[in-house]
């Protein structure tokens, strides 16, 4: 019998990362394409996903008939039961049945999940949160996403919309957030939030080396944040301190509200700054969590790096197949 393989994808606003897993859950090959910004048609983004999947098959030298399943973490609100992308803020999808298009092209079952939910699931099954039962994930990057796992299951909430931890209000009358509210966690603790702080200080006559790297969308690459830290850039360090202050506040609230076994931090910012970000959170979190609960909760960095989402997509397949066997 021919070997079967799982195709796992991480779909972002500007890239698609893909990997092929063999039957022993080992990565056979991987590909990254920075090309998902292709206009306003849903089909354009879909074509990149299909092209990446085809390239993975070619690179791994496997046939369509050898695909066990395809899975992807994509930004936005996803209905995992129907495979419909209900809404995606940075990609041109509104009530779009992405799974149907992929299944038609490759003749294999496709599973979708929200990107950060899937990333937290990856850390839960294969990474830093493995072995815990109840997990909360904060993933600061361009924005700030979150995920919640309760009793080993992703908590999706009403309308599959749970986990928007970046939109907890942590500062009344704070800066406007992309969601329309003011003072959201994302407004402080994401790259966009830190960029806003840097630009505001620039207007006051305080220069930061990070300013030159902030693009027209009000964001910078994570590596430049690391460079600013290494240069002991005062304004950039203040932006980081502010980001960690509000993340500590949000972390304490989640500890008191859910008493999870573990809180894991992933995303581009955590990768770029190593332990620095987590250390600053740890310095302040006790002031915002119920003292009786705090000692029982472990705070950890994600361990899978860019592949949290990829491994989470693999976990989606494994869970779906297991559920099917029980029927």
C-alpha cells in the first residue's frame, strides 16, 4: 500500500508556509511563499495556496492519491464544521468556502481553523504546552491573537469567535484599535501598537532607530525590534516595557478568570526577543493575578517557532480522524 501524507499550511496576510508530514509525523519537506497579497479576489489567494500545495507534492515526489488530508490555519473567523471562512480582516474572504475549492483540486479532505487557535493547538499537542489540560495562548505579532484550550479541547465560543484576547480593553480611553474600540491589548502589545508608540515619541522629538523600518501599514519586521534592543534604543525599550506591562495585566486577568494550567506566548515578537519579553511579563504579572491561583499556572514561551501553526494544522487532522473513528 502506498504511503499517505498530510499537507499542513499556515496562511497569512502576505505568505503561505507549507509542510508535508509522513505517517510518523515527520516533516518530509517545506515551502514558503510570500505572495498572498494579490488584489481583492478570493480566487487569487486560493491560487497561491493551491500552487504551494502542488509544489509540496512535487518536492516530496508524491501523488495526489497519496494525500491523507490537507489542513490550514488561516486568519479570521472560521467555521470548522463547514470549512467556510466567515470573515478575514487581511485577506479578501467573506463567507468563502475555501475547503471546497481545495478538496475539488486535490481530491482529499481539507480542515481549517483560525490561525492563532491552531498555533496554540500546535503548542498544546507538540510544543511548550504539551502535557497540560487547560491552556491559554497569547501570540503577539503584527496584531495580537489568542487561543483557549479547556479540558483538552479548543474553546471556540459562540459563532466560533472566542479567543480574541487582543481585544480585551486594558486602558480606558487608550489609543484607537483596528477593531474600532479604544485601549485594546493589541493597541499596546503588538508590533502595530509598539510602532504607534515609537511614532508618537518621534513627534515629540525623541528619535528611535526603529522609525525608519515602520512601513506604510504602520508595522515593522520583528528582526528590527531585536536590532533596536541590541542598540539599547531607549524609545524602543519603552515600547517593549509598555507592551509587556499590558500583556502582564491581561495575563493576570486570564489567570484569575480561567485558572489555566499553562499560558504560552508565541508569535513573531516572542521569537525575535527571546526570553526578554517573557521575563518582563513575569516581573509584573503577580500584581494582576489572584495570589491564590497564580502559583499553579506556568508561563512559557512557545517552542515550535514558525511551525506552531503547521503542527497545529497536523493536530486538526489527527483530531478529525480520531473523531471519525468514534462514530
